[in-house]
C-alpha cells in the first residue's frame, strides 16, 4: 500500500487542522429563504419555482407580498 505524502490535499484534510475562524452568529439568510418565507406568510403552498413559471400567478404573489410589507 502506498503511503500518502504529507503535502497532498487528502492528507491535509484527514489529519490537518483548519486555520481561521468561522463567523459568529447564525448563517445569513439566502434569497431563496426569503422567497419561501414570503410564500408561507401569504398562505401559498407548493414549490415556488413551479409557481414562478406562471407569470400571472407569480406577479400576483409578488404584488401581494410587497403590499403586505408596505403596510
């Protein structure tokens, strides 16, 4: 069996220690997470990607969500 050289990436992953620190706090919210939260607030169900394929329904949802946030 061949030995791994210490300079190889696989060896560093297996026995190395990561440098640096992770940022504190919760992970940042993604754009997709915002879309899903807005969809749930408006009572929408199903897959948002599928909903976005129908422009009329999608814009109706977007306008409803925007009006909800303004008030």
